[in-house]
C-alpha cells in the first residue's frame, strides 16, 4: 500500500493508500465517523462507516483522543465540498501513539495561554497557515535576489560593536576579548561583501533590546539585507519596489488556500505593483500636521525627529500601496548614512511603510563612502573607533558609492496575512516579556 501526503491526494484519485498523521478533530453521526486528519501538508476528512469496518474497529477508533498519531488507509475520492477537493473512504485506522488530554480545545483561548502552548498551537489552522505563508515569503526572497545576481554572504551574529545604536544591544562576555553583542543588523558586513562581490545579501536573525511592547516589535526577528556596490538611493528604492511586489505576487499565486484560512481579503494585495508613492520627509511631516490639526480636539503638531508607530500608520493609511518616505533628518539616522549633498541636514535614506496601517517594513539608503566624514560621524555618535577600523578600511581601499536596505520578515508576513501582531508570524516569538517556550 503506497504512503502519500494529503497534499498529494489529487494524484491518487480512485486509488487506495495510507496516510500518516494526527487526529485533528472528529465528529460522528452515530454509524459514521468523520475524522479530520492532518499530516503537516494539509487536512483531509476520512470517513469511517460502521457497516464497512465492523463494530470492533469503529469503537476502537471512536476512543482515540484528539492529536493522537495515527495511520489511515482508504480510497481517495473527489469531493468538491472538501477544502482540498478530496476525502478518504477509510478502511483501516491504526493508533501509533495515544495523546494525553489535549490542552488546546477547539474553542476560544486567551493569547497568553496560547503563547504558553506555542509548541502545540503551531498545529492549529491559522498559525499553520501563517507559517506556510512565511515559508513562501522566505522562498520568494531568495529566488528574487538569487535570480538577480546577488550572492548570499552570511553575517556573524556575534559582533564587537553596535550598528544601530548602543541602547538596544544584548551584550555578553566573550572569553578574554571583553564584551560582544548580538547583532542588530548584518549591514556593515554586507558592505564588506559588496566590495568583494558587487551585489550581496545576508538573511538571518537580528536582535534589538528595545523595551517595547507594541504589536510591531520582537526582540529577535529575521531580516534580509541586500547591498549594492556603486548603488545609490534611487537604485535601492527601485529595487525595494520590485522586491516587495515580487514577494506579494508570489504569495498570492502559491498560497491561496492559506490566505483563505486566514480570511485575508486579497484585493488590496493584488494592487501591489510598481511604482509606489514617494514622499519626502518634509512632505510627510506636513501631512501629519494637517491630520493632527483636523482632529477634534486638535493634536499638537509633530515635534520633529523619527516617526512613531501612530505617525507611520497615519501615512500608510493614505495609500493603497507601500509608501516610500525618503530623506529623513541626518540627526535621527545611523552614523553610516550619507548626507544628501543638496540638503546636508538630510540623509539619503528611505523607509517603506506598508499599507493597511502596518508601518515600516523596509529601512535603508545610501552609505557614507567618504573616510573623513565617516570618521567624524563615528566620533559624533561616541562609538569606539577601534571597533570600526575594519569598516573604515572599506573606505581606505577602493571606496565607492554603495547602498542597501533591510526588510523585516515578520512585519512583511503580518501585512500579507492581515495579522494584527508580529508575534504570530514567527514560530517561537521572543518579546520583552516572553522567552518560553
């Protein structure tokens, strides 16, 4: 008897096979049991009829607890009412291992409880669908960059110094070398990679010790960071448009069933194609202040500096596509950002704000390629120059204009899935108040 997965059932219409999986749910009409069986690739209904399998097997199967591991043998038959278009006429069900009383019932539970049971909650329909979409996003990221000549260059997770600022670092003692830190970004190392390979990217976990409890923040999240030698701000803005559009359209093409399970309205996603709307920082501030003045009662004018989550939401809700906000004040950006020669108080940078109130999913821009100016910025930010000597070498030995960005995977998945909180978009979320399981 051949083994198959639920995802492969269309290949076996009319044939008899065996599935290996778990009992997701069961309902009974007295002489018929409808078993919901999952195997990781999908869920299928197996129909067990008393008069076909006999009293002994029927009663034995009736006693199998939820989430027990089982094998089910039966004939595959098309059924338009079934989610995958097929069901299984069961002729034999074997228990592999009986489950203890399952802590997650098929009913409403609080978020706190479900996060404590995250290792089991992953089996449920919506988390399962979300992580399938995440896997598709990751595959699309690699296909896009690999297909455009980018070389994967892995960045270290342990670093000797800060990249995005010293206040959000997780530190640890590193043998006799003093302090080391969990990486906030692989970008500095990608600049070295770009000088060697031209176009590179890294893809991995990054860490921020921000004491934030918002729905957009995790202390450990995944980021992809492409970097281009001889690249400009305009180059990375164009790349970001193509990149985001490619990812969204790939998910729409390949993850229709998962988006249905998540009850995601896909019409807004179908509109995600270049070009994206573009706003200067100054124009964005004008919009924010007009919006605040129109409130009842009016909200005080925007005080300058970087945008907070409510500001990003206000800007993104005005557009059906991601909006690209460029040229922030140099004072609110990282030390490596290049000044705009036409406006030295501004940085050649861009943030991409996803629509539907999600906020920033990309941050990037052009890097400072002048040695003296970069040394001045390191001093201005009170960073230890000795930790950045290797980074300064990139300007000493063949400096060129270069640019790149970082895209956060969890925020991107949250937007595509229509998920409220990024904690649902990573298998095991790490937050300020959670490190279990």
